[in-house]
C-alpha cells in the first residue's frame, strides 16, 4: 500500500478516492472507540494501523501535500502507522522529503521495513525539547494532549514551522480535564493565527471528536 502511493500516477495521486482506498487498505488500529464504528470493516486485527478518522486524514493529507514539504516533524508517533502513511503521501508530492518521527519512546513497528521505502528519521526516545527552535517546513503535533504539553510542543517546534503546523485531536474533549487540553490550545492558536494565515479544520465526526487543525503560512 505504501509502495502504491509512492508509485501512483499524477491522476491517481490527485484522486481522493484513490488515496482513501489506500488508507483503508493499510487499515485502522483496532481500538474500542465507539466513534470508530463506521470503520469497523477496515480495522486491523492488531493495534497497529492509522489512529485517525480516515476521511479527515485523507483531506488533511491532500491539503498538506500541495505545499511541497521537504522537511517534516511529527511529535507523538506511537507505533508509527499514521506517520508512515503521511510520509508516503508527502514523499510522493516531494521525493526530497525527510520525515522526522519524534516520540518519548521507541515503539515503532517495522521501522526498518518502512524506511526502505520512505525517507524516515527516527527520533525516539526524544521530546520536542530536544529539537527546540529548529525549523522544519511542516510540524504535526500529536503528543502530550494536556494544555501545557500541546503548548510546549508548539513553542518548541510548531511556531517555527516554515510552511504549516497541524494538531490532532482538536475536538478531543476527553482531555479537557487537563487544563482544557488540546481543544483549548488549538482554539487559542487558531484565534491568534487566523488574521495572518490560512486555518483549516478537518472534523467529520457528528459528535465533533478527534479532528485535525491545520495552519498554513501565507
């Protein structure tokens, strides 16, 4: 599936249905989340897989792919499933892409196998503190979901992103108990960025769960 994305024709790569089919073929992480019920038929038999709402994920990836990202950093990659798919799409858009995978633990599944196809840089165990003030074209924040954790990752790396920065779980109210969590911080960043940058929200769940927020520099 990863190879199919990288080898896709221009017509296929511009096709939402093609990319969504490849994401579903890769499969979702098997989790007991009730909000994922519509995607049960595409869940893997193990926890490895994407941990995103597939339609949110494909629309977000197609938007970021248009930016010609060369250097990307993802904070909070867990087992790596969503990261491998994202890296494949961005590498198909720009073969010079280097995708840095940052996490407090090295739990990556089949990293050696995927790194044969993808330009991956394993940065685990590490936190955003280890890369503070470094500039990447693009930063995706999906690590510590407390308010202060999301803020730290943004101050360390997100605000320095040259082209775009994104957050996962912008509607994940299960983290509200942590001083407002990612929902509060996303709303603050969105409000402060909207006058100068393009702001996107990919939120397809009827109960406003998960969601991806994207800020593109203009």
